[in-house]
C-alpha cells in the first residue's frame, strides 16, 4: 500500500475534481502557450500500463513552462530546465512498482497515476508549453570574460503560478506541492 503524509498529494480519479478550474484557452491566447503533445496509455516491458507522452519537442534540452490539461481544464502547471521530453520522461517513472520501491518521487507518481485515470475514463490529456528564452551573460571569472547561460525558468514558473492564482483563485490541483 502506498501512502503519503501530505494531504495535498492526491491522485485525481474523476474529472469532477478539476472541472471547476480554468481552461487553457485564455492562457494559450494571452501568454503564448502552444500544444506540444498529448498522453496515451501504453504497456511497459512487464505488460503494466504506463503513461506515454507523444511530444513534438522531446529532443531539445531547453527551459520550458508546461501545462497539462484534461479536456481543456488545467490539471498541472510547472517548469523544467531539462526540456519537455526530459520532464515527461521523469513523470513516466511514476509507476506503482517504482513508488512501492521508493525509486520515484511522490510528484512523478501522483502525476502519472492521475493522467492514467483520466485516460482510462475517456478524457483527453494534452500538454501545452511555452519555451523560455535563452539568456546568456558575460561575466568576469577570475579576470577572464566568460559567456554563461543563465537559468530563468523559475521566474517564469512563479509568474505563471501568480497568473493562475489571480485568474482562477488557486494553483492547479496538481501544482499545490
């Protein structure tokens, strides 16, 4: 049996848990989010159901802000420095077996199991993304000028959370941790 101490970590089992939250439509128009993929159910090498994300941007390691939707309702928002493919590959580790063994994070487990539940119930799970611009700075490092790429996705992530809170009254249900 898998348990968690944090009550905010819940697996979504019904669309009713999120259908009162906002939809992606206004965010896509106002803030430039584009559909970059969707999720399906497939089987792992042992025949167990797992989530698979079909992505248009999976190879590039770049900073992104992403939003997961179920029938257009926002389920989760977040950011990544590892590219969309890297982040959703990490979510794929959220199997029951991995959680029982303690080899995946609570977040990866909750996200994968929630997505699987929604797909099993016939809902459409899609992924929207916003490519965070690359920023480089010239910095004096011990007398040598170095061009350094800086990470700024956390500022974008916090800003999208603030926008969601202002627009819909809270963060999406799977973004509360």
